């Protein structure tokens, strides 16, 4: 009998018109995968083959807006989900009610958007977790205990869904079973098969598996999905390409991301128009076709777009690729290539009257602690030759050692995003809020910018939430606290002066945080109102048997009702 290896993952849900959803699965052999819902909505798809693994993205049609329906998954007519002995509530597809132009009324439905980044897989059951309880695992346990509790309408995972360069003991044992870990890349993953181990470990946790089966998710990669410092600079990339194991790593990283994360980000209409998806499904084995695509994407990042747009009623999400779309040549560095930047601009400015909120998802924060921002801009100037070749060599070494490669390390791109946000937020149809959602930096905070010229009408906030489940060394806590301090700000200005860094068009201050811990942020949006909450995981009491729980540590209004 055909078995379900991973999934189901509920990815895209649209209740606006056609009433559609997509559900992703991995099976252990070729089959027809089918989803059947209460009330008659259904969908099916034949699996496609990549590197010996079988996948399907099942389009579900016939859903009614504003309803919640349970579903089951069948493989070759045999039900495999939910399992017969499942301790969890039914997996459901919940479609939003159709949006109306009359925003903000008492009858307007709320949209709950939860987000975070940087998630190591949960520790196996019964084993101590060295970094504390997983926020996703804890959320799932809370929703299981109280099925009537408010749950996210969408979960936005802002990078580092897997760690290709920091594997667990269990994964290292699997790697050692197929190759010599004394040879590069050692205990890091080497190829597509080993990437599947990471997703097995991350998505097989029973609580997280159930959560992802019933809460739609949007994903984007960050560096650890491939390797720490991915695409830091042109010289970094040139050096990596000399390493014999790198080519297989980057091709496998792009291939696995396309299969496990990217496909589910797309709407059914986008999937229907996707030539690569059609070609892979048409082949008896799509491996070589997908590999050819990865070769092209590695050689010419501008030939593929990983960024995407999702609309949730009158809220627009732009998920922006800040890793693969970079221009790295010194003197021309951009965090987004020109075509990508144009696309982001077009999507941000299209249909302004149809939006109450604009969410910009970028794994890397736009607004960092001021010391960190100025240090990165200073470093970019040094590495670009502003102080001569000796300082340039020092700048490149420091850039790699200290991970100085956020938006601040691409000053032109930073200013373009500032200008775009100001333009979006200043028009007659400006949204109530423009929220930049980010992760990466292993702490959470709220920052708000002030423009040196006219301030936008929209409330603009940088919302950073990380990690979902990862370590937070003391050095990170101390460093970021100092980065936000007055002394840190003064030191940053000294760096900027030494690097002859041009004055920024915006200044900003921290209005919340920093908070350290495994955590999730949630935006609650209704009409033009917006409320933010931050929940952190608190350890359970082993002696009393109390479980870990999510505790709200901050709550604030971003836009009043």
C-alpha cells in the first residue's frame, strides 16, 4: 500500500472567487493523490518524481468562502490522512469570507497573520531540547488542547526552515551511513537526498505536521537553507565555486527548495502557467529537467523569480527574495537585481485603493539596531574601496566573519526600499499600515522610521521575530542590546563618518524589545485596524508535568479601529 512520507501541508487558500486551495504531499511510491472535503470540494493529482522521491501538489476546488471544512487525503483510493489513531483535531481548510470595500465595520472578519524565522527541528520525543521548546510545536499543542482557540489564518515562515550547514546528531548519523564525514562537506548536507533528511526531520514532528496540515503557510529561504553567508559578496561566491562540493550543494539546495517550499507558495493559476512545473509533471522522471533549471538559476539568478505576492482580502503580502536575487559586483551591489526590484515596486503600487495593509516579507530586517546598520554600511564602503585597497581587504574579511550582509550592506537598495515605502504610504489611497516582516537576527523588536522629508500617512513599522526554535547565545543578547543603546548609536555614527557613508533618508528608533527567546509574532488585522502581539515559549515544569506554553509578552495597537 502506498504510504504518506510527509505532509499534508496546507499551502495556498483562496476564498475570494473560485474557492481553491493547494495541499502538498510526499509519498513513498508513485500514485494518484486525492483530497476530499466535507461538502463535496475535492481535488486530485498524479505524483511526479524527483531524485527517487514522489511528490504531489493537489489543487482543491469547490470551496465556499467563509467556511471551515475537514478534509482527508487518499492515495490510490486508500485514506492515509488523518491516521486512524490520530490524537489531533481534524485537519481543515478554512476559507476567508469575501472582502468588501466597507472596511472596519463590526462585521468585518479578522485576519490573523503569525510569523517568525530560524527553526531547528524539534528534538525527538523523550530527548531534552538544547534550545528549549519549539514555538510551532507549542502552538500546535495549544490548538490541539483547545480546538476553539483563535488560530492563525496564515503562517509566514521567513527563512531558515532547514539548516543545511548545522545538522543534528540524528541527521549526522544518517549522513555517516552513506559517506565519509571526514571528507568535505563533512556533517553538512551534500546533495538532494540529504536535503530530504532535513525536511523529514523538520516536518515529521507530529504536532508540527498537524499544524502545517491545517494552517496555510507561506515560505521563503534565507542563508542556512543553503549555507551561512550565502551570497555575501562576489569574492565569497568566487571562492565557494572553487570548492569541489559546492556545485552539488547549491543545485540541490535550489532543487529541494523548489519542491518543498516554492511550489506551495504559488496560486493554482500561477501553477497552471508555470512551464517548469508542467515539464516536470510531464516527465516520467523530472530530475534532469529540474536540475537544468537549478543550473540556470545558479548561473543567472535574474532568470528566476522566487519572490511572490499573496492577497488576503484587503491585505497584500509581498514576499521578497533577498538571497538569490542579489547583484554582488563591487560598485554595483544591490540586494535585488533590477528586474526583481521593478517587480516589487509594481506589486507594491498596483491597486492601491484595494488594500488596507501592505506586508513586506523579507528574511533580513530592513531596519537593524543603529550600530549594526552603520557598521554594515561602513563595511560596505570599505570593501568597495572607499578607503583604499588595504581597507578593502580588511572590509571583506570582516564582512564574512561578522555576517555583515543585510539591507544596510546594500545602501542603494536600502534607500530604494525606503523611497518605495514612502511612496506607497503617502498617496491618497495609502494603506493604514506598511509592515516589514523579518527574522534572521535571533531576537524580536519593533522599530519605526522617521523620514527626513515628508512622513508617510501610513503607519510604517519594522517587525522582526526570530527565532522560532534556535539558540540565543549570550554574545547575541549583549551585542544587540548594545546595538540599540545610545552609546552604540554614537559608535555607529563614528563608523559611518570613517567610511564616508552618505546620510540616510530615514532615521528610526526601537519602540519595542529587544525580546530574546523562541517566539512568534501575530498581526491581527480587521479593516484598517491592526494589532500586534508577541508570544514566547515558557518551559514546562518537569516535576509537575506541566507542558510548555506560549505566553504573550507584548501587545500593542498599530492602527486603531
